[in-house]
């Protein structure tokens, strides 16, 4: 069974750093792109970027380029989303999701449960 | 880049049929596949339509998708509405640089 299990909720202060994770299981982790999607409180979905764990090829949406870093450790089947200096506007639910086998323009066929990040002084 | 515009909300009665539109602001709707995701309150999204009109296994055939080049839009149609279909629905496609773009979402109320 394909599963993506994300790390737990985080409460941070502005300016702090953070790295959240997404562990894949039940499939060949290195063979599928993993994406990150932001959902701000009461708002819609936003496509942030994707990574191919096989070779760490990473693509960012222009809106998120330079704002976050997406990485992966294929030895432990885990993808990451990290911030070096959080802002209050980073408060959101973050989902990881697996792209189907159509390469980097497929659909997200499996989703993690979401990680709620709250940034507040 | 382009935008995908959806109605903010739609409502319909159980047993009826509803159609949610998703209009691409520039470039052809046919240039990249369109997906539709359902998100129930408090849950992660799930796919109900991919590649314009394909249904994942487990999604009932009450859900169908289409694209219309004349209006440059995609549509999600749900027939035989059930109260369990009440959710937010998002369309999604890709730009020429293979960056994903989501529509703003449509809240479906089944009343």
C-alpha cells in the first residue's frame, strides 16, 4: 500500500528555521516525483514545487523559488520542505503528494496527511 | 503565466447534476492535461479526474470531466448528487515550464 506520512504540526516564531518531512512507503520512492502543496488558512491549494528523489532534480513554482528549499534523502525514502527564516505568512497546511507515473506533469495520486505550520510571535 | 478561474461556489439538490467550470486565462486548455481534486473539510485532497477525463479506480462514474476548446475551459460534472459529494473542488494544470497551477477552488453545497 502506497503511503506518504508527514511529520507533525509545528509552532515556530518568525525568523526561525524549519524542516518538515514526508516519508514514502509501499512503492519505489526513487521512481516518482514528490510535490509540495501549500494551503493557507481558509484558502485554496498552491503548487510549490517537486523533486525527483532518484537524482534530486528539483523544480520550483516561480512564486516559491528562493522562499523554500525542497530536498530528499532516498536512503530513507523521505522528502523535505524547509525554511531558513519563517514569516507569519508561512502559516499554512503543507501537503506532500506523489506525482503519478506521467513524469513531472502527471496528477497527484497519493497525498500525505498534511503538516500544519503555525508561525507566531 | 496563466490562471485557472473557477466559480467560488455552486449548490444543487441531491440527485441532480452539477457542473463546475475551470477557465484558462491564456494559452490553450488543450495544451496540458487538467486534473480535478476533491477536498472534504479537514482532509487532504484526492483525485477525482485526471488527464481531462480519466477516473481513478474507486471514483464513481457519476464523476466525469471534459474540456472545451471554444470556451478554453475544463468542466467537472457530477451527476446523481449525494450529500457526501459536498466538498471543495480544485482544477489543476501545467504551464509551458511544467509548473503546476491550481484553480481557486469551488465549494460545492448539496442541499
